[in-house]
């Protein structure tokens, strides 16, 4: 037996059996026992290392992810039946509490072989212990691509699956990941977390990259649970003398109650993929959710003028043309009649106004009636029967896809990107339907995995676009895009409907968790909020605030609160000229963008988390913003218990709810009465401690992020508010004594008393920033 210990983890390997065990040094009840290593050819059964000839065991110490040190062993096995060498690197990171596994198959025979799966760990029933012998299990399942449902599942649950089969599954399901249907049987893509709610201990299992293959995880949960993780080699043809090596698989333990339970894994992935630092999150306007494919040249110009006119109070920076300009999906260099001059003049007009020109493209997908299908049928990916592969139901018909192993098809996508950036002048590209490069099919070059095809395609796009162009991925399998995309859609499309709808029909589509709807988008925004800042900037899709949608005001508040709290991109997608001042105020309230990565307190307790907390700090001190959502179809009272949110007991609290302006003061628990269906209570909390408190304002949903300085001396309070934009509204303060004078930039202003004791407010107009000075009455 071989053993190794680093950073509180102990690894034991039994080379003769092809197994390894991992445990926490601090808590031996957190352990993986006898995980098996194996691989699978074609559709056969797993071939376990235990039954192979052990050829060599060698110690290893070399650079691991992000050039950090890895220490472990290389185990070399030989499969005499298939003439395959199975080589495993297995060990621990020296500076992080992570187990790493990387595997390689070498074809030593005279015939090609077709590997299907390479297992980094098969943990059998009862061999995983998370703090206790028995478990109250929960499984966090990350979906394959942007729109794929991501959620936590508990005993008795079934995984979210589409009822639309071949219409939806090619888009949202990785062909190598099992589609589960029975209770307690779940799967995930790239990474997952299996946890024990009793002890709050969890195992994070996943791949550090998907440059070589898509990784899958499968589990059956119960009082004892089992789990398997593997790399999908997709039956690629491995010719004699060639080899295939997986990406690193990783295992780490976590505490489910920590603010960011996946932080260690996400950081390690970031280092492995050399994720570059990004600029500020995109803030702008997108044409799609008002005009859809019917957008015209004049529609873009109209909104450009409105955005320019409103820039002092709504400082948007990006103007994005989203679909509708092209002749068809696939004919990107020819234009719709609605854009008679193409899009280059629009990019120029946008830039002249001082905005970033953005363009939507879907470089890998093709409409069935596109001219490209007729002109270049050899560019299309084919299924096993030789027919064009099905890319799912898009634009109201089944779509097709390019085969990027065809050099001409790949070159065409590069030409489209170069033309968009270098000729037309777009500096921001939203690249959609990217999963189409990784469909199951018969590739012209069968020696690539689907992940390799997509990764190389994205690398060529990045090269063609240049490093100065901002790239947003959408409908994209997550792993291959890490380190290449600046921003990534992490949810289903939002829509003007709360639940999925298709031509007005809702009942059949209610449980389709991948379809466009505000409800579906919000769940993934929350479930994947932790990715922001580690892998890319999250794109939670667009904010819709207009009156003439099917979303009521409470649902719009929930959408705005989620987008604001999660700190990613903020794009508006309404016709600006039709918005009332009240609806424009919702947009203003999210600007500027706050720091990302809120804590999802009930992430592991339910599929629909409703407890979101963001800890913020300015010159006025630290304070939490909490969002409490009511996802039910009826209004209900909701209990706010501070201890459930990690706040101390025995305190007196005061909070202002942003959307209604209500002020609450209480000790113990607080009942929030009649929270609307699909609505939210967005509270800024303060502990009453006798000093002056900034309770909030109408300016910003965080009710405090706008404060840039704060000084309290005796009977004097001086503070500065800065928003970088024009703002008008009311500021609320808790003061131990009434004010006798309030000055804004040395001009006296009036103040009023709120209904709550010791709460005062005044109206202010701010042009970028403003200084306030208060004199309080003596005792």
C-alpha cells in the first residue's frame, strides 16, 4: 500500500487492486474508501485496473494545476486482451486539499480501439462517509450547458428532465451523461457535490478542465450513497501507437454551510485554465426580448438615440444587436431585408455615440432552410445514418450543425468572426448555440472527442476575435469555454413570461426547466451564482421591466433582485422609448453593479432556493442585503429568523425593504406578511447600536453601496453619496436624536420624520456625487 498526506488529506493507494482511499485527517469520519479505477471500450462493461497486469509504480512530483505542486504516483497497467496500456497519475496537491487523478490509454496493439469512458473513481455503496455512518443525502447537479437545469436534489426527488425528447435533449443533455428517471438517481456534468445535510459535510467531485473530454458524474443516493465519475472519450478512434489522456479529475471535501462551498474547486479550475482577469461586467441594452427576430435597422437606431438621451441617469455602455440581421442562421455574411445596409454602419453609429457595439452570432448552428445547407452539405455534421444531425428545436424547426473537423467549415466560422470584428467593427460578440459543435454524430475526423472539437473551435474563435474583443458564450457547454470566454450565460433564457410558454400554451411546458422563462432563468442564476469571478463574469440574461409583458411588477422585482444580487452582467431588453419613469427607476436601481458571489443559504435544502444574502462594506461599515423570495403561486406570510441567516441572537434590528420602502424594527423573529406570489422582500439590515445608520435610499437596491465616506463626530454626521450618474430620490437615516440642520453641498434641505421611531428622510438630487452634513440636536 502507498500513502501520502498533504493539507489535511490522507491518500492511500493499493496498486494491486487498482483502488484508492481518501480521508480527512481532522475528521476520519469524512472518507472515500476503495474507489475503483477503470475504463470502458465501445459499449462494453468497465475494465477494472484490478484485473490488469500491474507493470510499474513510480513516484511523481511535478507542476500541477496553475503550476502548483503535485505529489503522487504513476500506476501503469497493461490489458493483455485488448493490448492497451492504462496509465494513472494519482496524488495530492501540495498546497491545496485536493486529490487529483489523470489517466491515459495507449493503444499498443495492431488494430484501432474505440474507448468510451475512463473512470476516475467508482465509489461503491457504503464506501463514502460524510461525517456519519448514515446520511441525509443531497446532490448538487450542474447541467451540461448554459440552459441545462442546475439544482440540488434530496431523497425522493427525481431529476428535472425534458418531456420533449429529440426536440430538446440535443441542446441541453450531454450524450455521455445518463438521463435519469427514477427517484434518488441523478447525474451531473463537469462537477457535482454529494453532501450530508445532517453533518453539513460534502464531497465536491469534478474535472478541472474539459479540453479533452466532457466529464460526467452519476449517483444513487440513500442512507448510503454511491458515485461514479468518468471522462467521456465518445468512442473516438484510437489508432495503433496513439494515446488519449484525460483532463485532471479532482476530489475535495467541503462544508455545505460555508459562504462559497465550491470555492476551492472553482479556484483550482481557474488556475488550470489560466483564466484571465476581466473588466467590469457588461452593462447595456439588447434587442432580443422586445423585437426578437423582427428587429430592424431603424429599431436599433431609435433605441440608440433613447439610450444616448438617458445616459446621465441610466449609464449603459453596450448596445447589442441580437439576431434578426442575418439572412438566415448560417448565412452570417448576408443580411435580412430589414438591414439593407448590413450592420457595419450601425456599429459605427453606436461607437460614435460613445457606446460599445455588440453583435449576436451563432457560428456553429445552421437553419434547415439556410443557403449554406444547399451550398455546403459536406460541412454538416452527420448522424450514424449519414443524415444531417439534429441540433434540437430552434427557430420553430429542427436545426442542423457544422462539423468543425471539416477544415472548410472551421475556416468559415473564423471568417465570420474576423469580419464581425475587423471589418464591421464590433468589439463585443455574443456567441450563441455553441453546444452545436459538440453534438453526438459521425464526425469527418473520428479521432477527436466532442469536447476537443468544441474546445479547438472556441480557441480558433478567440484567436480570430483577438484578445481585445469581449466574448460572451451562450448555450455553451461550460468546461471547454473556461479561459476563453470573458462572460458566460449561466441560465435558461429569460422571457416576458413567468413560466415557459409556446405560442400562448403553458400547461404542457410548465415543467420544462430549460425553456425560456423568468422562473427558469432565476433558478439557474442563483444555483450558479458562485461561478462568477472564478471562471468568467456570469451573464444572468436580460432584465425586462416593461409594463406590456406577461410579468407582473412583483415578478419583475424578483428578476431585478436576482440579477442585482448576483453581481453579473446587466442588460436591458425593452424598447426604451415606451418605458415609464417608474420602470426606468428599476433599471437605475441596479447601477452601479455590486461585487459578485452572494451566499445562497438554502442552496442544498431545496431545488428552488429562496434565501440570498450579500455582505457589503463601504465607508459606512459592513451590512447585509438579504432577498427572501416567495416562489409559490399564492401570497403567503414568511418568517425571517435571523439565526437562519447567520446573524446573532438577542439583537434589535432595523431594516428597510427596497421595493416598498417599508421600515421594520424588531427583536427575535420577524413575520413578513403577505409576500406576493413570485415576489421578493429585499431587506437591508442594521443592528441598532446607538450610532447613526444609513438605512437606505431610492437610488440603489443595496441601500448603501452608494456611500463613499462616513464620519460621525459628536453632534455632526458627514457622508458622501456617489453613483456616477444622475439620481433623484429619498435617503433614509436612523439617528439617535433629531436633526436640526441638513446640508447638501452646503445648501440647506428639508427633512421629514418617517413612521418608524428615530427614522428621518430627505429628498436629494445627485449629479454623480453629493456631500451631506447633518447637525443633530443636543441631548
